[in-house]
């Protein structure tokens, strides 16, 4: 499937109550038991149902469920499972990767001919390559393409804790490792190779491309996770709470979510079919997973202009899971000379279940494969307007959006020409794929060395997060339990200021340059000047040090407000809350509250 939609509470206290309730393990188990009891398929025996509702945190349980329900899945009344598999070679396999994890993969190849090109699929969040992917894989293989798919660690049939992403970059490296081996096969080495990513898989595909800018002939991105929709992510403060708690409880399922099927499928019948994807991860997202997805989308959004390979982007305009506006931004900012975006009016997140989408993908793949390998004129890809599904005519305006004047009315005819022009260069990259794979393995072995060479931006980002996380527990105590003895004792401690001071000193040391003082006192009178300060803070490291400085000063002010409130019996929760980000307002609010409290007291006397 695709990225699960996540909608967090706007009120921080509602969210804290939710976190408290989430630790009620007995309650959670009972809730899961009740929910799973309702998840029954018609005609499924009690024994099969027991297998279905068993704990699927680990791969052996998921494999057992999949094996038990395989025949049921392949016989459901769904357009993707109607494609015949005759004339295709299909192979499932398990292989231990360089991290020691057993990875499940599957391939679909035309039986009677050499593939025109190979397509490497990256599935969405919570999904597997054994369900919805089956249909699109058969379609492309029947059309003469080699289709390869894998389950990421922790998803589908691959080894790992279900739904847990400790590091998004690790997934990307696993994908590169697996598909590099596929491309190195002598049977496929000379063929064009394309990335195909859906939802979170779109983010995986983009990061693979950014790490291997010259290794791929093109990419097909369906509702790519370049950004999670704004109303699906928490406010900034709650994001910081999530990040802080994730350091302590990374595997906990504490992130609230809407119903996935409702957010992903517009058609009610297709929404019901999603339940048959029995090994998909359907629980609340784990904390570290949510943090990694958020960080990844922020990173991709910053690097859109670095994308340079031929692109086909497909997105539903009514998608409330991943943001279609960022797909438009990707189209506009990508340096690709060959790119096309297809926006489908009123379409939701899951697009691969529609025949019209499959037809468009086939046409695009045909175009690029022919223009790459045979140097033939490209085939025009025309926007399609409607399709018929089971006799019901469903209209879906497939808008070929012209996002600039140059593309107005343009077809994809230019894709082939540009790709053919670039193919000689890309062809050279195929010759050195083996050294790339060997280099990848050597890098995996030398991961300890790599870990010590952290980029300054990563240090700044980590320090920013740690500093923010360090102060949040103190504000939480002062706001939620101001009169508790624990709060009073905690707020007497000097430890947070020592920690923040050391962190600030470390960042200041790293960010200091010979020009720092010159920029700080840029005027001829050796006074600070705004333009110089602006240049100084253009560095992420300097900005992070300033943020830690701000956190320390704000917390100190909040503590003074808190102690003054305790001493004079004044309400301080609102003032302390303001001190977190708007310290001067918090101080002024406290003085106003203090004055009003005293005047009210004198009035009562």
C-alpha cells in the first residue's frame, strides 16, 4: 500500500494524555483483540482467522499468514489480479544482505523473449511486494519488461520488526545493494533500468537516484512521498515531543492515525479490498518510523533541484496522504530535461489500482525503453480521460498539467530525444556498475569509519533536536504539574543549564571561523550590524548554536517566572508556556498576571 496517514492532535495536552494512555499495555492488547475479532473474511475458517490475528511483529509469523492466504488473495475480484500469468517466469527468493538481514524479493519476466528493460519497484509504507504490486508487475512483464521487487527490512516477508524504520538511509542502501546485484546479472547488464516508486517508495527511489545520479535510465513516481500533507503532520511543538520521546521509546506505536483505506481509496469496493493485504502493517506508526519519514520528506524537499533523471510523476489532486503540490514542485525544480507530470482530478492516494494509470505507465516505459536502446523516435504519451471498470464508467480527468509556458500543450515526445542524447553517458555507467557494487560492499564493511565522518549539517541538526528535547520535560512539568514536589525539586537543578552550556560551547567551537568576529562587529564603530549578523547565521552550525543559546536563556527565564509564581502564589502556566518560544512575552505576561493578582487581592481585602 502506501504511506499511512497520520493526523496528530492540535492540543499538546490531548497528545500528552494520549501518550499516557498508550502505556496501558493491557488496554492496548484488549483493544487489539477486539479490533482483530471484527476483521473476518467471508468463507475463512476459524483456524485461518487465528493465524490472521496472530502477532506479526516478526517475519516468520508474516510468512505463515501470507502462505495461508495466498490463494484467497489471488482469487479476489480485483482488476490487478485479473491479468493472466501465462507466458511469464515468476520467481520468489530470500537472500541475506550485507547487514545480515534476510530479504524477500520477487521477479516477473517474459518467458519467450529477452526483456526490453528492467523495472525495479520500491513499495510504499506498510506495504509488501506480494499483493497490489502483483498486478502491475504482470502487466509490465506481459508487455516485455523485467519487473523486480523487494520487501524492505521490517516490511512484508523480509526480516525485521514489523513497520520499524530505525534509519531511512539504511533502507535506501538495502535497495541499492539488492538492485545493483539485479543489474549486474549478465542477462540484464546491457538493458535500460528504471526506478518505480509508489508513495514512500517514491522517496526511496529519489534518494537512490541522489546517491546514484548516473546509474538509472529514468524513474516513475506514483504519489511520491516528497512531503506528507500538512494536515497529516503535527504542529512544530508536537514534532519536537515526538522526536524527544522517540529517543527513549523508538519502537512504541504512539502516533495516532486515520483509517488508511479511507484516506487512500476513493472507490468503496477497492477500499474493502485493502483488507486482503493481510501482511501489510496496519497498526499505529512506530515513533522512530514517524520521525524518519518526517526527516526524509524535509530532506527531499530541500533537494528537489538535484533530481536529474527522466521522470514520469503521477499524483491524485485529492490526495490527502502525500502532498501533490510538492510533486508539482518536483516537476518544476528537477533538472531533468525529460519530465512529465500527470495530475488526476478527484483521485485519492492509491492510483495503481486503476487501469488508466497502468496504461499510462506502460506507454511511458515503452517510450523510454525504445528511445534508449533502439534510438527510435519517441512515442507520444497522450493524456487519457476515462476508463471502464467492471462495466461501470468512472470518469477521472487526467490533466496534463502545463506548469510553465514552455510545456503548454506539449506531449512526452521530447522524452525519447533527450533520453537518447543522454544514453551514451548513462551507458558508460553500466560498465562500471560492478566496481560500484564492490565499493558499496567495502563501504558497508567500513561503516565504522564512515560513522566518524559526520557532516557538519548532521551535527547541527542533531544538536538542534537534542537541545530542544532536553528542555521540553522541564516545561512539561512546570505547565502540567506546577505544584508537585517533583517539579519544585527538578526546577532547582542546574543540570539542564550545564548540558545546554556544554552543547553550546561545542557548537560555538565548531562554527567559529576567522571571520566570526568580523561579521559580528561589522560596523566601523565595532558594533554589531544586521547584515553581518545575517551572514554569520547563514551557517547551519552557527544557527544551531544560537538556538541552543536561546533554549538555555528561555528556560532560565521560565524557571524564574515559575519560582516567583510559587513564592507569591501566582498562576504561571500560561507565562511559562510563552517563555518556551516567546520569552519576552512570557515575562511581560507574568508581570501583568502578578499585578492583576495583587490588585484583586487588595480589592478582596
